[in-house]
């Protein structure tokens, strides 16, 4: 493979088993994954950026040579250009996700044809997980064991 690094942008609020599955599958193709934590103006975040970084760091504490963490505001395509990255990783759980991600892909292609998007479908084990659902479970003190790693659950419960 020509390029050895890709970015995986998202809010990761919080990092879920679905995100982890996509990151782990991406690492089978790329040497390094830059997890880019964005602030989505259309979403209200539950956890600040520093807490979201810590979630990622604790899960990947033994693999931080291959996992880099950045934050950004603005267009993902501009971040790619700034970092000289040519691949964007996106997860797809269902047809709604695909339609949204496909529209994003085409918009990005209009902005910069050199940057390619790779879609990673989730498994049936994680395709029902979304950060929105997880945040609702957290707000209502529900059981998180099927959604988040124990380390993240422990960090959330300490607050």
C-alpha cells in the first residue's frame, strides 16, 4: 500500500465498541490511524475533548505507536490536506449511514479528488451501537457492558 496512514474522524462521544471495531479493522490495512476528534456543531457533546482523548488512550494504551489522536474544527478534507493524508476511514452500520457517508464522500471528492474514503461496515455484533444511544443509556444509568469497554465504563462511573 502506498500510504500507510489514514484518519478516522468523529466525535467519539464516547468511544464505543463500534468505533473500536472500525479502528481495529483499519489497522489491518494501515500502519497508523489518526483518530480525529471533531466538534460537531449539530450535536451536543456529553464529554469534553480531553475526556474523549483519555477514552481512546486508555483503550489503545498498548498501541499508541499506531494510534494518534488529534482534535479539529472544520472540514475533515482540510485536515487531511494539512496533514498530507489521502485516506479517510468511515464506519457504516446501516443504509441510513451509507446514504449520509456516500453524500459526504461525493462532497469531499468535489473538494479534493486525491483523498479517498474507505467504508468499513460494522458487524452484526456492533451495528446497533451509536454514541447517541450510549449517551442516553448513560443519562439513565443503564447497563453499558455491551456498548463500551470496562475501562471507559469505569472512567464514566467515577464522575
